[in-house]
């Protein structure tokens, strides 16, 4: 060692001290990330689920106030651990959920004279949908490099091959990336980037449905139903496909989710000006007590509020 420069020995000593510290820090970040965003399986989670503190809440305003903090906490964790796929996907999930439940839905209920405010909220919701899509896609890309480009491109065989490699653990990523992309498209269909994502987003959702048709307690089929009902056949839509998706959602959740009936009223009854069908669907949604499913009380409460608002504003949608 006598020929080794003193400065090199100092650097080597510092490196041997830092390496264990970095390794321990990485392990700590991984441990926290695994807790905040566990890998998706069909096996029941061991121990209490901390997310029930949010999903089981009966006060949406309380959750809405907390949500921006949660979003930034997950973003900071992702910056510290960018190679953890489930953490990226969970961050995407939170952004898509926030965009829909706490930005878009309240904006939809604004009166016509507040158009500018509503339009600004829709722009924010679109931005958060895109951000959610991108985070979820990052998680997918960590497991399947190039899947985004393959699914957005025009090469159908490349898209099919990329999705064929996906497995059960990829279902949340497929669902939230696809949902985010379609959410953004629904708010700004004239945006060419959003339009380019439609076929790929639908492919993501349909592949998720193949891998785990029970995912999200029928919510996956509700989104497919809404898309199939609104989209032309050239983009993969169709009434029969939409009705089949509606039936599948009811089969999975046992008709105990008000969101399914609200989605049906929007997708079928309003376009067809079916007042009787509208009333029946909304009545079924309102008959469901959010406390009937304590773990999902927040989603049921939000869907019930949508049903109440639609019932009160029926004349704005159904001309009789």
C-alpha cells in the first residue's frame, strides 16, 4: 500500500463509509415504498390496510383537503425511489382519482353562468389525468420497456405483443394508465396527443380485463361501458359491447355500487332521452347506503352525490 497516494486512501475510506449508508437508505426507501404501494396480487392483504383511512371516509371534503398533500408525499417518495414500479403506479392512481373525484366531478355541477370557472377546472382535471397516466406508465415501463410507444403507435402487432407480456401484477398499471388517458381525452377530444392515445388506452383496459376481470369491483367495466357507449365502432365502441360491460359490472359488484347505475344513466339514458330508464337507474343508485360497504364508503358517497345531483337536474338532461 506504500505506493498508493494518500488522497486515494482518504477517498477509498470515505467510500467504504458511504456505501453501507447508501445501501441502508435504499433499503429504507424500498421498505416504505413496499408499504405505501404493495405489489398487486389476488391474495388478501396481510394485516390492516392503511388506505381504508381514505377509502372508508364518509366526509369527501376531508379527503379532498388532504389529497394534495398525499399526492406530493407520493411524488417525493417516487423521486427518492424512481425504480419502484408499484410506487409509480400508485402515484398515478392517486392523480387520476383526484382528477375525477375532486376536480372534474365538482366542475360538472357548476351552473352555466360559471362557465369560465368550469372550463378552468376541466383544464386542471385534464392536466392531472395526464400526470396520472404518465406515472402509471412509468411503472409499466420499468417492467416492460417500450410498452408505451408500442401501444400508442399504429403497429397493431407491436401493441398485441407488448400487451401479451403483461401479467397480473401489471393490472393496476394498465388500468390507471388507460383510465388517465381516456379521462384526459374525454375533456379535450380535439387535442391530437389525447386522440393518439385512445386506441392504446382502450387496449390497456381490455388487457387488464382479460388478466383480472374482477379488478376494482366492477369499476373497470364501468369505464369500458362508458367508452363503448360513446365511441364509434371504428374506435372499438358499440352499444352491444357497452351493454355487455354494464352486465359484467353488475355481476361483479352484485348491483351494490351506485356508480354503475350512474354510469348507465349517463351512457345510455341521457343520449337516448330515456326518462323512465334514467329515473330507474338513479333510483337504484340512491337506494344503496354508502355504509353498506364501510371499506369503500368514500366511493359510494361520491357516487350517491352524483346520483342526487342528476336527479335534481334531470330537466337539464332529459327533455320531456
